[in-house]
C-alpha cells in the first residue's frame, strides 16, 4: 500500500507534469515551457448548474486568477486554504464593524467566494483531482460561512440590540444550510446523470468511511482526516434529508443504467428545478451577503433570506419531488429503472 504522503507527492508531480515540459533549445540549455491554459468553457462544470452572476462574473474572475498562477507550483488545495484565510479576514472586518471595515469585509467575502471557485477551475485545468481536495473544498465553505455569519450576528447585536433578529437567525441559518446542501446534492445528480460516460455508480457513504479508515491507518495529518470527516457529515446529512423530502431522488442505495434515453429523460424533467436550485446555492448567498454587508444592512439580508428564500425553497422542493417521481416513472417505462444495491448483491450471490 502506497503511503499517503507518497500519494500526495505523486499527485503534485502529476500536476506539474501536466503544465510544464522540459525542452532543449539552441545550445542545449534547458528551460521550462508551460502548457497553454485550457479555454474558459472547457474548465466549467456546466452552465445548467450555475447561477448567472456566478457564471458571468465570479467564474471569469476566478479563471483570470488561475491564468496568473497556472504556471506556478500552486495547487488547488492551497487555493482552497487561501480562500479560507481571506474569508476569515472578512469575518474579522465585520466583527470590528466600522463603516470602512464593513465595506472591506464585504469585498473580501466576495473575493473568498471567487477563490472558492478558482480551486476547482485550477484542478480541472491541471487535471489534479483528489478525494481530499473535494472534502477540503466542502470544509472551506463551512468554515467561512460559520465565521462570517457569526461576525454578522455579533455586529447586528452591537448595532441594533434586536433579540428578534437573534432568535430568527436560528431558523434562517438552519434553512439556508439545508438549501445550500440540497442544491449541492441535486447539482451532483444532474452532472452525473446527464453524462453518457458515467459508469452509473454514485459515491456512497461507505466509500467515504473506507477513505477515512485508510487515512487513519496511514496516520495522515489531522487536517486531512478532519476535512474528510466533515465531508462525511455533509453527505450523511444530505442523504437523510433527501430520504425525508424526496426519496425518489436518492442515489445512495442505487446504481443507474446510463443510456442516451436515460440522460435525455433526466435532463427533461430536472432541468427546470436545477435552475431554481441555483438561486438557493452558496454563490448567491455569498455575493448577496457581501453586498448587504458593504451597505451595512445585514438585517435586510436576513429578512430576505427568511421570507423570499424559504418561499422559493418550498416551490422548488415540491417541483423537485414531482420531477424525481416522473423521472423514475419514465425510466421504468423505458426498462432503465435504477438497480438497488440489494438486488445487485442478490444477483452476485446467485452467481
């Protein structure tokens, strides 16, 4: 078994090989010649799962940042850590709470969100993917959210001494977390189930348990193990909420038959809901939170999230339930119903 540190170093080497080639010129001197950065379109996931401002403002700026660092040894995980650091400074500004600090806090929070997108673009550009990177990215979102929301609530209390806002903050934070995590779940489903080259086997909770056990056996750094455990908590929570709100949309206990028709059927029924889910995703939360913070009206943002955000959530959740049920019915009619794990195990046992 290859030690974790060796795997990490090997991954770094592959990243560098992906962007740098050694060439001999003239007098046989050696120099580094960087490969060209892939086009903007090729390093995006899908326009279907992005909200417009994130797609046409945040992503181009993230791509510009990647263009600056693409030929350096900077890794996607290091960009993720940088986004956490910038988000922490944003929270410190809001904690301080002066008019200038509120403006700078909003700007830095938006910068943190742009960097949060840049790590994924850099990973796709350099072809540097890892389970750790995915877990660290999810942990970064949580850390920045906790820091900035905590600072915002403290600022509102110092500014207004409103017990009502503090009480309402609890359901606002809880429903916002649920909305953002459900968007992430349905985004992943949409990206997988509209790809003809997908093998039909989704990531399962047991897979993450195995990765954590491997990290423990190899005595990986605490940060790696903590990030993976936070990621486990995330997908366990997602799976439980989906089981309660939309059982037909769950992918935990199933494998999927991928055909041109199954891809077309899934896209036809789920394209509308995913467009609405994007409005409840982390990106709009980040830039709207930042804008309201710059104008020192975080109270208006909380009211908007409570009323408008939750009204939209109810609409899209009902639409998604209907879309998931109609998708299953259409796949069953085409003979392409998902196969449960129990059925796969039974057939394997019979063999």
